[in-house]
């Protein structure tokens, strides 16, 4: 698959989070078929503009970041 626009990645993340209540960065990146770095950038941007919220998950070797939608964005 070729390079995708960051806006396409954000749209795909919104679609996935509408179906699921809460997901980890790893699971989101697998679902939208994007690299985890791109997924994190998109999620951080979405967090800044209040589309998603973040909470800490399991604490193992690396802190798990869980994301969910703040509001219902079903208008698309």
C-alpha cells in the first residue's frame, strides 16, 4: 500500500473508534493499516482538538495509551 494522507488516517481512526468504545494505539494502527508513529501523531492531533480522550492502560514495560471518542461524530 502506498503513502496515505494524514487526513485519510484520521478519518479511518474515527470510523474504527465509532465501532469500538476504547482501543490501544497498537490495535488502532493495525485496524487502520497505518504505522504506529503516524497513528500516534493523528491521535495526538485529534486529542488537541477534542475529538478523542486518552487514559492510561496497563503498566508493563511501556505505558499503554487507550483512546476513545469524546463525542459522537456520526455525521460523515
